[in-house]
C-alpha cells in the first residue's frame, strides 16, 4: 500500500482515483438514470426549483417499451450480432492462418508481407469510406449485411494476425517438430498441435474483434440505408432523432441496451480482452 | 499418372498431390495467406487506388466523372471550411493526445498500486473504451444539452455560473466539449496499455533507486519513464492515427457545427462526399489525411524496428 501518513494516502491516492472514477463512469450513470426516468421529469429546465436530476422516484419502462414496440430496435440488435459474429469468425480464420504463416514458416517476402499487414492495421476506416461505398455499390452489396461482413475484416484481420503472430512466436519449435517426427503433416501439426496451444490468444483476438465490429460506425452509416438493415449504433442515431427533435428517453435506453451485449462479452473475458488490447498495441 | 500407378503397387499409397503441396513450406504459407490477401486487396488496396482515381475526376453520385487533374485538391485548398477542418484536426489531435497521455499515465500509476477491489476497478475503468463510441457520445450530448444540461445544473448549484452555458452552440465551447469526450474515451486505453508496460518493470529497480536516495519524482523520471518509453511511443502513435481520423464523436456531438466550425477531415469528407454527393471532392478531402497518417506510420515502423534490433 502507500507509505506515509493517512492524509497522504487520501491526497495522492483515494481522491484522484475517485475523481477518475466519477469522470469515467458518470456518463454511464446518466445513461441509465435517463433510460428509466419519465418524460415529465426529463424535460425540466436545469434551473427549475426542487429539481433533483440524479434520482427518480417514479422509474418507468416506457422508453424501453417504445424502443421495442415503436422502432426496429430488436431487428438492429439481431443485425449487429449477426454481422459482428460472422465477420469475427472470418477474421479469426484468416488471422490465425496468416499469423501462423508469417511467424512459423519461412518463405520469400515474409518480412515485407508482415509489414504490409501491419500498415493496413493502421489504415483508419475514414480514409477509404467514399471509394469503398462505390465499390460496394458496384458489387451489388449495398444495403445488405454482407457489405459489412466483408469489409469489417479489413480492420479485424490485420489486428488478429498481429496478435496471433505474437502468440505463435512464443510456442517452442520442438512441439511442432515432435509431431512432425511422429508423422504428422505440416497442416495437421498446425491444426492439432499449434492452434490448440494458442487458444487463449484466439479467444483474446475474438473478443476484441467482436467488440470492434459491434462498435463500428462509419461503414455501417454509409453502406446501409433501409431501417430494417441497420446496426444498433446507426439505427439509434438515425431513427431516434427526427429533424431537430431528440427522443432522449428512448435514445438513452437504446444506448444502454445496445451496450449490454459488448459489456457482457467483455465482463466474461476481461483478462482476455486486456491481453488482446495490450497485445494488439505491442505486437 | 503412370508414375502414380507404379507407386501404388508398392503397398503404401503416396500422399495426394494436394497434401504434397501443403508439405512445401512456401506453398503452405501461400495457401494460408490467400484469404487475407484477397480480402485486404479487395477492400483496402483496391479502394485506395480507386479513391485516388476518383479524386482526380468530377464524379457525383450516379454521374460518372471526367478527368479534371488536381482541380479537386486545388478547390479544397482554397476552401475556408476545409482549412478550419485541418486546423481543428491538428488542434484536436495535439490537445487530446497530451491530456490522454498525462491522465492515462497518472491513472496507470494509481492502478499499479495494490488496493482492495483493484481487479474490479480496472475492469470498470475500461468501459468508456469498449462501449460503442456513438452510443456513449449520445450520453455526453445529452449532458451538454443546452436546456437540460446536468453539467449546468451542477455548476449552477456549486455557485460557479449564474446563467446557462450553451455548450454545443458556441464554436470554442463546442470544440472543448468534443475534446473532453475524446479524452474521456481515450484515457482508459492509455491507462490500461501503460499499466501493462508498468507491470513489466521490475519493482527491484525502483527499490534500488530508493535505497540510493532517489526521491519519488526522480525515481519516476530516471527509472520508470525510460523503461516505459517504448510502450508509450507505440500507444501514442497508435492513438494519434485514430484521433486524427476520428469521425464518430464530432458527427454525434455537433455534426461539424455550429456553422461548420468543428469539422475534422473525416466529418467534412462525409458531409461533402455523402451529404452533398460530391464523391470526388469528398474522396480528395479524406485522402488529404493520407500524407500525415503515412508519416506517423513510418515513424512507428522505424521505431518498432529500432526497438526490435536493440
């Protein structure tokens, strides 16, 4: 623990920590409280008398009901889950294969290919969305989930590859050589010996890829147009705002419920997520 | 065929052609890399080339354009909104990076201590980073709402303000608000990555320095910081790229307003390319980010190589 007097502990540890926690978590508290607060309380000017914004005595499920009955929210949830899962699986398969090849096989141009994949990892989605939208239209993929399932791997594969390379490099060569001496082909040695050992890495990459594709916004915003095809972030943005009118109750309920799946996936695999996050940076 | 027929007469069946190819290291590597290359080629390399071609034509939505040379680049160069967007992007990236690094490092140092509920705290602290940015930014937009702002309520009851503050209605305040949200979103990423870096530093080094009489600040500056620098560099460069190309926070908070005062490259490219349908001009605006991103990537590659060589 921290050395020194009690006041030092408070000044140098508890107080800053509390400030960080309030700063980082208050928006979520505000999201939750707004989701369950009746409209009559929500739209009270900030300076009205006897107004306590931090609590409600009359919680309501009206906004959640509105979300599921008056909008396509459940459809958006399904779309997002489907797109995130399929693109994660595609990216994992590609990333594991590519990571294996780049870290454990020797072949010409291995180094420059690795660098090339690393560079694509750093290409932000906002650099290419306009030409990509045209290409998606030409391939007749516009306004279908496939427009996202095929484009999300562009930012997921490089990161999965990079992460898996780190994992594969750490597995001793002898393990594979033993299997090869026992008569396993290269392919089988990879599939049955090396990949099972790398499961924690695959799990980290998968969790991280799932949250990334759940959170993606600009491709989904540009490639999808009809309300029933949208993902949660885009649906909430475009269907719960009419002109200048924001439906704050349903909006916050949608934000809350749209965050729950990632929060659940995250809470089960915090350690894997953190190692994915830090691994993806350090490589 | 003939060779195979002869070989099969000798008891053991030879491996089929496919398997023999997979035994060859180069072929196996090639096969394993094909799916990745196809996807990245189709949706990164091809769009990139396509974007450059698009930016030297005058295409609009549904109208195939003609070659116009650098006219689009010339046009955006003289566009005052574009210039504001460039200025904003640099300001946004610089200010948020400084704060994210400072606060992230501070938080990482706090988390590197032993205290009750450490795992729990660390898990909660990452929430701003994992929750979809668009959704959490809406919470911020609602907190900054001109009429119902909870921030105004707090400031008013603390006696700091007497009238309301129109956070998103004033260009400077709107920029500050956006910067705050970006810092909020980025601090956990910095903190957790730097914490991972801190944990690789052996505590014995700090103890040895303490025995030699180094004060906490000296210990940080001469022991911890140099050892943390490689991780810090990578995290900063990574974050600079993401921030420089940011879209979501501005799109939700202000949409580039008031009066186009808070645009970044990406939001302005969206407004021109998708909003008004001037595809080629929009492509030119987002490609204008490329030289700077390229520079950062080069620095990062050189740095990683240097660290690996060492």
